[in-house]
C-alpha cells in the first residue's frame, strides 16, 4: 500500500512500528516540515484500507486548528485518484471519512476530559498534542484498543515527557527536516538560514523547528542547563 504515496524516513519509522505492533504508543517529536503529521495520516489511510471496520480518531486542540492542519492534509492525500477510489463517502459537516472497507476516520476536538469519554476506537492520533490536556489524552488513550500516535514540536517539556515517554509501551522518535526527502530546496534554505542568526529567537527556532530539539524557555537563567 505504501506505493500509493511519496514517503519519507518518518513514514518508514512509523509504518514499521505499526507492522511490528510492539508498542502501543508511538511518539513523534520533531521540527517543522519533518513530515510527522503527513506521514502518520498516510499510515492511517493504509490502516483504513487494510483493516475492515476499524475506527480511527484524529484529534487536535480545536476544530479550526484541525481543519487547517490534519484534516486539510488528509484531504490532500485522498484527493489523489489512486487514493480516492478507496473512499465511500465524506461527511464534511461531521468531518468523517468512510472507506469501502467499512473503516472510518473521524476528525474531532474535545472540550474536556468528560467530553473525551464518549466513544471508543481502534487507533488514535493526537496532532500537536502539546495543545491537548493530559486528562483528555488519558481518556482518549484508555478508550483506544490498538495504537496511539502523538506528534508535536518540542517547544518545551509537557506531559508527554513526564508521563508518557517513560512508559514501557511507548516508543519515541525525534525527526527534523532532513528526514523529509520530499522537502523542496527553497524550504530547506529557509530553515537552515535560522542557524546563522545572532538573534536568540531564531537561534531557538533553529534548535526546535530546525533540529527538532527541546526548546530553551525564554528568560532561562542557565541556557545550557
């Protein structure tokens, strides 16, 4: 199924974890344009085609961010005629994509942990999960039977670092732009230009968005601590 797409190293890492089923939680921490979100959505498409009747939930902190982010990316994927033929219907109001296999991918946002208790699923993807509370994540993950994907830009530490990464059922990937073999040269030049700046904002942007490393909080007393 991967021959349907142009893929990246990030896709390969995540797809292998899906096939192995060794870990329930797959964390993707990385810089901008590393293909984290797009690669995970490609894998979810493959799952929906390969596993009849599965329920897949894609989550973001708000519906507007969902529409501008993961949902828009997924529309690009299924807009390709090679992929479109697998789609039975799209409910643009409810943001639900139904496949001929009976699988569905639903795109949702949750107001609080109580809201997140409604519904169960086979697979879960929380996009930019540092914008979602730990309570909401816990309720969603508890009601997910197979695998959970999380992705984020590592601007600072949050609940993934403290409570999820240490778990034995978690695997963790760090990626940055060099892992996206489909990235245009002009975008590479733009990203790499940040490393030469003398301005702290761009130095930290290079660290986080360029190299996918954990950011240094503004106002830190010891920057290298």
